[in-house]
């Protein structure tokens, strides 16, 4: 190998070492509060670890060439008439193919299998998206409330969300759980989460349900707090919630209410409507 | 009458005729005379027809159908750029200028969006206004990204690079261009009609239920789709049938290959987004229920039909940029394009595979669970042909003699930016990871790195590379380099942090976000303003150089493709006599290697007494 090749290889190895060190030590992901988050974070990290040498290989050749092979001003001579190198091209293509196939299996299919293995329905919660709030039902506990401001989940329990929409597409995303599923009118979609860390929105803003499919003007505010509680606290919460919902009172536990003041009157006026809805400031 | 004025007049007549027809039909069926939605559709369809007829279809085409002679074309000088001119060079510049103007306008919209996003709460815009600005920014930019390189440089350069005197269908070419101004009008109309909330993706049911602006967006997409399809037919026919003697497929410049692949995608897939738009319009104005679950429809169907086009569309956006980048890299490294055949195979591989990846946009849409897997597989595999383009780029640079002028800087940036954009795409293609990152700023960063970092930087590479050829003048090199570094730094400072924002819980298309992310959003907005300002340098350089720049030689870069063997700017029919192609245009380092010889003009007939 000629001198340039040696230097580029050293450069590549050095950049890879630094890149890999960063990839495994940097705290990239936010709080993870569910089993599924661990699966997904691991998948992300693996992809990062595999991406680093690919990126550094390209960058090493790229930067070295730009610095080393720059023509001097006024030099208009041609470079060497190298048309290609079939052996190199074959290695390059096969290498990228092997890498692509590998990641299909791991973390692709492996991740999917792990997520599937974590599915369960010890607790079922029904969530319905409506412009621009969520309605929540705990069928196991005979609890339901509209315009939800919060939901609670017992820790270390396999939860199944049955999700639907009353009007347009919405999406249930809980960043701390890393799980997301669209709410589609006319069908029920499913999301499985197993929270494994106690906490709530005031502790970490990623413990929230965020609507993650553009649904109109109220989209950013379509959120609710997620509270992950110990089993006994969860039972207490259920009790209080039922009292609130039954009694119609909305103070104290702050279960439901209007989110944001500007959503009145905005939005769709029925199927096939083509008149502009009034805008509200 | 000047064609643009005639077009506007006939367009207005068309609108009136269309609306009148609607009123008559509605009254005949016992319905109330006026309904806004159908009126917009009928008015637009007749108005568009009037516009096209007035701007040139009548004079230069339709008259012939009725047995009358077509009007002779006599416009000269700068007026040609406002006329139904069939010269591919004029049309290329028409496309280029109009679309770059639209690009800058859409960029201004981005500045407004970023202003709103500087701080977590609501600042300047209410939610409807924000959604509209954001949607118009996306929609306009997508149209620019899809149409500009092919419309401007494909039209201008492909005939010359294959040794032809024009495109296969010159009138069709002019027609394709004149579809584009109505698109601009519609986007303006969308804003005036109340705006729309759906983003450039127009998902149903929201798209058929929200404010009227959404329908203007549907009609705009449909219109530019027509333009794309017609343009692609022209390109493909030209490259297949009009290559000069000796220009075999193996000698075709890589830029022409990239445009050919792009045209194939455009021609085969654009119909699907047209269909998605039509179905949405029908749901809105004619009581159809394609996407209304209450009446047997399926909202997810829209996503399938939409993305069946819109995924290949992103390859329409990047392939020409790859073509320009590889072309420039070879000529500015003064070295043959490394692994040319592999690069072509890579591009064609991308074209074929782009057809089978679309549902990776839908991993969280509520698909039947197992369906995600084949799309994950195909998406991860598409990185293989893409990698072949990188092999060609790096292999060409290695041991080259690099001339780091502005076109080369932009071409190199395409490679650098797309490396980041492409690799982050792999993260998104992994279904588990996508569960978290779908619809977040990670996606926003990914597609800006690929489409802007790759596609738009490629566009600017082409603009600086071919500016001397097209205008006959040199741009200012110092200003070009200034623009490059300003834009490159601004771009990376703006979009790199967005990966972090997405991972940390910021979803897309929102004006209100978690306060903790305020600091980083402020940085991103400042960087975006910095990026936006870089275009002032660009516009100044273009305008001043076009008017007063130094005269350009025929071949200021010492490159080898056919356009550099004719004067700057080229004469009307490009070549004095048909060129004869002897080899490919990458024969650097071989003394005496020649791509083609341009025959001298045929001797004038001897004067007779």
C-alpha cells in the first residue's frame, strides 16, 4: 500500500476509535421509563456503533483527498487515468450488502421480536383522540373521563393501549417509553408498553403523551401527563379518579379540562365541508 | 398580445366559464347555485386550460388541429423568456429562474417558521397561521426540489450533452414549463383561502375536512405533477433517440444517466400522487368516501397512494444532484469518473428499489404488524446501490488534481451532507427505532440533510458550474466561495442539532414545544437566519455577474462534455454540424483522448449570379 493509503488507514482507525468512544459514552437518549425504551435505545446504540466506521471511512478518504490532492494554482495537468478497480468495487458492494443484511437481523428483526415479546395486556387502557384532546377509559376499572390531562400507569405492568380517533389522524407518543402509534378513525390500533420506572411529567417532561400526527391547529397542545406509580398508589389514583369522574368535579386531581385557551370553535365542520372554519386567536 | 397577458386573460375567462358551468349544472339538478369547493375545482380546471391555451397552446398548436396554420414564432431577445419559446435553452432558464425565485420565497417562509420556533410559546403567529407557513414552506420546497435540476439543467444540458439541437418534443417542453406559474398562483391562493394545516403530505381525513387552502394545495400538486410527467417523457425520448453518432450508452455522461433515471421515476410514479390529490378533492367536494371510515373508506389508503409516489420522489430530488456532483468531481479532479459502470448501476438500482420502500413512512400508521418487515428490509438494502455513488466519488478524488473552485466545493458538500443524511436514514429504517423517531425533528433533520444538503447543494453546484455556459459570463469566484462557506456552515449549524431535538422529545410541525428545548431551538433559529442571509450573496453575485460579469470562454473549466465544445452561450441550434462522439467524456490523463469532435459548419452555398 502506498504512503497515502497508510495515512488514510491510520486516520480512519483514529477517527473510528474516537467516534466509537463517543457513541458508547455519550448520553444521547433521554430518560427511558419502559422496557420497550431499553430495547429501542439498544437498537439505536448498535446502529450508531455500526455507522461510525462507515462514516469515518468515507470522511477519512474525503478529507485526506481534499487536503492532499489539491492542485496548485495554475496547475492544469490531468490526474492519473484510473478508470476503476473491479476488485475494490466488489469488496465495497459486498461489504455494504453484508452490513445491510446484518442490520436487518440485528437490531431490525431482533428488535421487533423483543418488542413483541414484551407485549401483554395485564392492564388495558382505551385512548381516543379528538381534535384536540384525549378521552381515556380504563375498562378494567370502570373509569372514563374526557379531555384528559393525565393518565396513570402502574409500574412493571404490561399495558395495552387500544387507540382510536373520532375525527382525523392523531398519534399517541410517549417519548420516555419510545413508543408511538397513530390513532386512526374507524379502526383500533394497539400500543404495548411496560413502564419500569416510577415518575411523572413534573420529574421529566418526556413522561407525557404527545400527539405526534399533525391534526390541525390544536396539535401542539394535545398532550397529557403520564404518571407511573407503584401498584398501591395506582389503586389510590384509580379510586380518586373514579370519584372525580363520577362526581363531575374537575379540581383537586386535575384529571381533565381544557388544554390551552385557543381551541374553541376551530376545526372541521363535518364530512365534505369546504367552508373555511373561523380562525381563533 | 403578449403571451403572458393573453394567458392571464384567457385564464380569467376560463375561470368564469368553469364557474358558470358549475352554476348551471347545479341549478339543473335542483341544488343551490353556489358551493365554494366545486367552484374552485371547476374554475381552476377551466382557468388552467385557458391559461395554457392563451400562453401558447392555441397559437402554436391547437390552431393546427383545426386546419389553420400555426402562428409563426418571431420573438427575439429577452422577450423569449416570457413567451412560448420552444428552444430548450430558453426553457431551461425559464425553469431555473422561476424555481430559484420560488425557492427563495419558500426560504423566507422558513425564516418565519424559525422565528416562531425561537421560543417555546406562541410569539408571532396563531396556530392556523403557523401551520400554513410551515405547510407552504414544505410544499413549495418539495416542488422546487423535484422540478428544478431536471427542469433547468436537464432541459438545458441534456440535448447538448447528447449532441442534439433540441429536445425530442420542443413544444411539449414549452408546455411543461408553462404549467409551473399556475402552481405559484395556487400556492399563493392557498394562503389567501385560509391556509391549510396538513403539511406538504396532505394526510386525510384532515386534508378533506380542513380549510379551503388544502384544496389549493391538492390542485397545485396535481398541476406540477402534469409538468413532471410531460418533461420526463421528453427527456427519455431525447436520450433514447437523439444521441449523436458514436454516443453509445457506455459513453453517456453520468449527469445524463442521472437525469434519465430521474425521468423514469417521474414518468412512472407521479400519477399516484395525482391520484391521491384527486381522491382527496373528490372526498371534499363530491361526497366521495375514499378516506372516510364512517362510509367504508380507509384513511391509511391515502398514505399508501401518496407515498408510493412520494418516496420515489425523493430519489427524483437526489439523483440529479448525484449526477451533477459526480460530473463536477471528475472534471474538477481532472481524473476519470471512478467505477463509472458501478455508479450507473447504483443509480439504476436506486431507481428500481425506490419502488418498494414506501411504507417505511408508515411504520407507526397502524399497518398490519407484519407488513413493516418487508419494507424495513428493502429500505435497508437501498443503501447498497446508494453506496456505489459514494465509491465513484471517493475513487475519483483519490490521487486527483483537485481544483477547489465554487462548483467543486458545492459538489463535495453534496457528498459530505448526504453521508449524514443517508446514515441517519438507516436509523429511521429500523422499525423499533422508528417507533420513537417517527414524526420528530430527527426526521426533519434527516430529510433536510438529504434533500437540502444533497439536492439543493447539488443544484447550486450546477448553477455555478454552468453559469458561464448559460450566460456567457463568469460569476465572481470570491463571492461564490463566500456564499458556499456561509451556506455550508449555516446549513450544518441549523440542522445538526435537530437530530438531538427529535431524540429528546420534540415532534414535528408544532409551534409550541417543551420549554426545556428552548435553548437549542434558539440556536437553531439563529443559525437558520444566518443560513438565509447567505443567499443575499448568491443573488447579488448572480445578478451583477449576469449583467456585468467578465465574458466567459467556451470552456473555462477545461471539462470534456459536449457543452464545453460550443460557445458560451451556445448558438440557437447548439452545434454547427452534428458532433461525432469518439469516447466517453472522462479520458483524463490519456494524451490525445477526445470525447467528441464538433463538425464545422457546412460551407455556405456558393453565391450564384
